[in-house]
């Protein structure tokens, strides 16, 4: 399954395809038209009121995206949790996919709850909380939200918007009509950010648009000991990750001046087996590599196995341009 997943991701990322690959892609494109018709029909049923939306007592901020993972939803959920906690009783609601994200929330002492049926979840918890942050909630239309935030990464704005399985988009760009706020993440990867923002604003003039990027916080080892950035740069490093947008991780390392001699990627949320780990470790040691840098999420996917390799965790945080205006915008919409 992992190899099939890797093949599929690499296939979508290809800029040039041979004749057989073009035939396969054409088949994917036809399937994407069927998928698009289903998505359009579903949205029509919600927009027309045939499918009902349920409203809970507490306020709801939904954070979502138009594509598969990698845009920064989880980071933004934690950011908003921190900002609203001093004034309100806040909980993060998740649909259950990605145990690494749940563990990350729990480790940070976030009140997090998981259920596929988040309508029932809000009904059960509404008396205990003032605000729910709906993580990955844009497509979950059963639940009414006071604010609909959409996060788009740089890669989403660089590609043609084709739907699954011809690309990684879950909805077409027209779905921006349902959003109240758009956050363009990884803004440092976009040279024409002003032009892109103006173009989107002209098409969706109801949107409040903000930009964001990840800023370096610190590097720690697996025992939570902070490491000196200069010392890390001196090591012979491999970079390993299994997140939705690995290029963003690698770009951040390069931006920090951290050179890596090997880049290792796994599918999003992939749990390494002991065999995976032992094989990886053996190959790295043969190359004289004793140190590996990973993301915060990746540490939850490493098996409980004896390691002869040192793992270091890159901690980053989302920084939103005009942060106070963004927070004031949210507060005003919740009143």
C-alpha cells in the first residue's frame, strides 16, 4: 500500500509523462469529472436546504482546505486555541484521521475530541465549552459554523485545480464562495503574492485574505533538550518526513541554512514499521549518517525500536501577517 501511495503521489507531481502515463492520467481525469459531479451535487443539496445543517449552542470556527493535507490546518487550529483560551472555554474537534495530530494536541494540553459524527459530539459537549475549533471542517457541512476559514498553501496556488484522482483537490476553486476568511500559507514560496491576492480578491470580493508563513522556533532532541542551531548545521544530516507537503519542510531547512545529504519521504501519516526503521537505519549508517532531522508530527510515527541514530525535531510556528487585524476580524464575526 505504501509503495502504491508513493507511486501515485510521484505520478501526480510529474511534469512530463510518457504515452502510457498519459493514458493512465486521462483515465484519472475522467474519474475526476465523476467525482466533481458528486461534489457539486452534494453542495447543491446543502445550499438549497435539502440536506440540513445543525447549529449547536457554542460558537464554531471551521478550519479547512480544498486539497489533501499540508496546508497548515493543524498549526492554525493550535494557534487559535492559544489565542482564545484566556477568554473562552475552547475545544478542538477532529474527525479521527491522523493520530499524530491528536497526540500533538494532547501533548500540548489541548482539549481535543474525536468523532466522525461531530454533530453528536457538539451536542454532547456544548454545555461545557463556549467555542469549538473544527479541524479539517470545510467539507463537513452538517455542522453550522460561525466562521469558515480556508487555508491554501503555495503549491495549491501554483497548480491547475483538478480534482481527485487527477490531482489532490477535494473541491474546485469556486468553493471559496463558502469561505469567510482565506489564509495563504507558505507565502515566502510565492514571488507574486500581491498579484495572486489581488486576483483572488477580485473573484471573491467577500473574502478577508491574509498571508502566513512558518517561522523557526527551535530544534530539540527526542528527550526535549534544545539543540544549538549552529551545532546542527555541522552534522551530516538526513531529513525524514511523512507529512502532506514535504517540500515545505525541506524548503524551511534550506532557508535556515541546514544542509541535508538525503531527503526521505513517506506518505502522509505513515507509521514506520520496525522493519522499515531497521532497514532505514542500516542504509543511513552505511552512508555514514548518524543524525536525522524530522518534523513534530513525524516523531509519533517512529516505532519503539532501538536506535543507533539521533533524531532531531524542527519546531516551527505559524506567523500570520497583520495578526492583530486577523484576530480582531475573528472576534468581530463571533459577536
